[in-house]
């Protein structure tokens, strides 16, 4: 029996709490079960933020690239040097949200602090937004803990700021819609429209994921209502009309974002896409590979997270039996998200690591289903505690790796004083992941498993010295706030092989850049020169470097980075030859 708390507040309270006749012990246990998940949520929220403030440099791959691009955009109007290489990319394309946030923060704090504040904002916003998408009460409070294993995901460690924020906005958009089930009036419709536009400004993938999730839920609930009304034509017509009106109202609210999304897709380049084999998709899904960043043990933790979520859903369905429920729309959303994950390439147009992003949404929908379905609170609590424990274990593992990588990044940045202010810099990352076993470019990674933390560290140096970083990969896309001038795009001018700027070691020809009207003042050679010399591209690069450049400084204490300055010409000096024959910087 459903009791209205408005008409019968006393009776509703009696039916929703243990009877006093059961004794004070039962009432105390009930109260504790309401307080405990909230206390754990607060503790895990702090635990998610704390690691990034315990190190000087958060070892994300693209973080410094964001900082460099935004600072260059701010300085562009007053810098002839930057204007020679860059164009501002104002427009309605996505990926603006965190750039605008950083622009505001950097007016009052340093770029380093602004970066950490941006990351902190995401680490707080994601769990809170997930909680908004869940029902009130004990089940929702426990289910909210299920998001924590996902906060330090691979996209977060890659430095995908905008995508990370878009995941939080995904929960806001879908959660607010779900509370109305599509019954949207003018006021709520305008609010939802604003949320959708902000979601698009953050990232296109989460915009598409939110549209797909709502479409799946609408289709499921409408189909189930029609099935239950079968045999009653008048009732079927009423149900169909009602859901069509809800779909139209939802479409109207999302229309501005849909139009922006469509325009963005039409304007994207259409190069060949990359698609791994199906077995790789399935293997990565089973191990929740989108949670793996620095350490191979994260594969085990990711697999356990996937098993915990998937197993809990299957056990709950088995206990419920064959009865279908409207709340199963979340499972329909999970299935559609899984189909999209399996169907999409991993890279297309200007986008990459698409699968690691799409992989998250089926698990999100599954945990939301656990929170909304009539699953016993004890079962949801068991899942929540298991996922919280996995989050704590993964956080400890990653913090240890943060601290280890932090020292290497500090050494990399220590060469900044050797770079003249207003110079153009070409960072060449011979070992973007750190040390590989056996001085072999194909050897086992021992410092970072998936994230390449040294790839864009030079962005900090370019920002500090007011120069140009020729390895600014964001500027070669169409959806970043800054773009290379087409004639001086180093990602087109320098490579001698596809993706040569970001291969390990790089496959490029230094002398080719002069033909663009640009220049390379300094080369930052970072990593294992011995391993690079055993590779064809690496050997050609080192030979060209010896012939036309001279060494300036080698970083201390481990010799991670060698700074080379352009010479007037002539073969490499004995000093240059000796610098490249030293023991590996990463020993």
C-alpha cells in the first residue's frame, strides 16, 4: 500500500521506519544505516581529492598541454612570436568548458594552482552529480558510493579535462530528466536546455551518451507500458500519445545541443578511422580497462570492479524473477551503451581513445539501476562497500606511482632556465612512458603502463619561458581553443611516418621545418637515447641532431633531459657525440 506523507505524515513515518515495539536497538541500527553511507561518501570524496595535492606535479599526459594552450591563447594578442605560429579558434565547438574555467582561475592564482583547482572541481563534481542522479533514501545513499572507482579513470589521468567534467554533467542531465520521466514544462525545459548546452560545450561524447541513455529509457518505458495495455486499444492510444508528448518535450529541451552537435560533426574531418579487433573490445570491457592508467595491477582491480557490478545486477535480477519493471530502462540504457562501445572505432576524425570513454557508461547505468530498482538495501550496501574498498586500494597504488613520477617531472622542468625567453622548443620524447626494460623501445614499461606522463611536460617550460612548444598536439585539432597556422603545423611538416611526432621514438626530420617559415631554437631530448639509437627512426633523428645542433645542458641528477641548441651548421662536435653516448638517462 502506498501512503502519502502529505496526507498522513504520522502513518507514513510509521511505515517507513522500524516499529518502536521492535526496541531501541532496531531504531538505532536503522539510523546508523542512514548515516554511515553519507559519512563514507564524505570520506571517499576527500580521499579522491587528496592525492593530487600531495604531489607537486599531477602526472597527467595532456594537462600541461591544456595549460600551455590556454596561456598562449591569453597572450596571443600581444605576442608577435605566438601570432607567427598560432591562430585563435573561437567558435561553438565543444571542449571550451574547462578552458574558460582555467582562464578565470589563472587571473588570481598561478597556472600550477589553477590546474589543480580544475582537477579538484571535477573530483568533487562527479560524485555529487552521481548522487543527484540517484533517489533519496538509504538505497540511493549506498549506491552513490559506486561512482568512486571511476573518478581516477584513464581519461582523467590522460588529462582529458573537458571529458571528465562532461561525465559529471552527463549525470546532471540524465538525472534531472529521469526525475520527471519526460514530463517537462516550460521552466524545467529551459533549465534542461541550459544543462544540455553546457554538456555539449564540455564534450561531444558525453552529449551523445546522454541522448542515447534517455532514448533507451523512453523506448523501454513506452514499450513496457504498451505491452501492459495490450488488448485495450483506447488505453494503448493514450499511452502512445503520452509517451510521444514526453519524447517531443525532451527533444525540444535537447534541441539546441543536438543542433550544435550536428554542426560540429559535419565540420569534422573524415580521415581513416582506427578500430581494434573485437576480441580486444571484449577483453578491455571485461577488465574495465578504462580504469587502468599507471600499473598493471590496476587491470586486476578494474576486473574486480566489473565483476562486482555485473555480478550484483545478475544476482538482483535472478532474485526478482522474470517480472519486468519500468526502472529496467536503466539496463536498456546499459545495453545500448555497450552496443555503442562495441560499434565505434577507437579513433576517428580528431578524436582518439573513444572506447575508453564509451566503456564507462554501461557500468554507470548498471549502478544507477541498482540505486533505483527495488533491490534489497543489504545487496546495494554490499556492492557499495566492495567498490569503496577497490577505490581505496587503487588510490593507494596510484598515489605511490604519482610520487615516483613526480620526481622525474621535477627534473624535466629543471632545464627551463637553459631556454632563452621567447624561443621555439621541440620536445622529443624518446621514452614518454619512462624506462623500458633492456633499453628496448618495445620493452616492458616499468614506470607508467598506459599514461605517457612525459609527453607534454615541455608545455610547462614553454609557458614559463613565454615560448612556443612545437609538440602542442591540441593545436593540430579543430576542437581546441588554439590552432597551428596551417603552413607551420609541425605535425604535418616534421613527420616522416604516420603519427611520427608521437611515435616512440619520433619519426621526424628536423631540417624540414625551416621550409614552413618557422624555426626550431631548442630540442629537448628526453628519455633513453641508447634505446632510441637501436631503432631506425631514432638512429636517423640522433644523427641529424649531432650534425646540426650542440648540447647546452643535461638535467640532474639522472640525466633525463638533454637540451640542444641549433648551430650555424657543420657536423656534430665531439661534445655532442659524447652526450649521446652517455649511459641511459633512465637507468
